């Protein structure tokens, strides 16, 4: 199989889990993707955190997202010990941009504006992390 057709995956290290991010990772372990939502300005945001990045309110909640969006930009790394991989930003339908890995797609199979959806990839010794694949 040539590199152009091989679907990309790569090992992802376990994320650091803190008291602030534990609810997000607990949901991820159940296959649920959570984003932040401010109760004062009503804006959604990523990554989840206690303080709203738009208005600095502390009245925030985590809400479940379908994890659907489009590729804003991406970059394919061809030289890697584990084979080619791609990272980039996804603009979620709710608005926020997510820095992520793209999986289950060939290196030449990505395009800006392509529809993608979240899935979770196992890590070694930690919770699964959100990654995105074309729908
Ligand atoms: Zn806010």
C-alpha cells in the first residue's frame, strides 16, 4: 500500500487530567464529546474550562455536542516514525475551533471545508482523546 492510500493513525499519549478537566475526560471515556457553554453570554467554547473565554463569567456548564463540523485548516506530517499523520483545526457547528488529529483518512484525503465528525482514540494509560474523521 502506498503512503497516499494508507489511512493515517498514530499513537497519542495520555492526556493530563486535572480537577477542572476530569468531567470532560470522564465523558470521553463514555464516548461523549463535551464543549463549554457560558450561561451569561450563551456562547459555546473549546476547550472546556471553568471561566468563559468570551466574557470571563464563571457561570459555565459542559454540554454534549454531536462533534460535527468542518476542517478549517490542516497540515500533514509525512516524516514521522509512526507514519504520516495530520493535525489541524475543526470548526464545530456550535462555533468553536478544536485543534485535533485527523484519523482514518489517507494523507491526500483531507480538504479545507470537508465535513468531519468526532470519534475517540484510545491512549496508553489514560482516557481516550477526541480525534476527527471525514463523514
Ligand atoms: Zn460568556
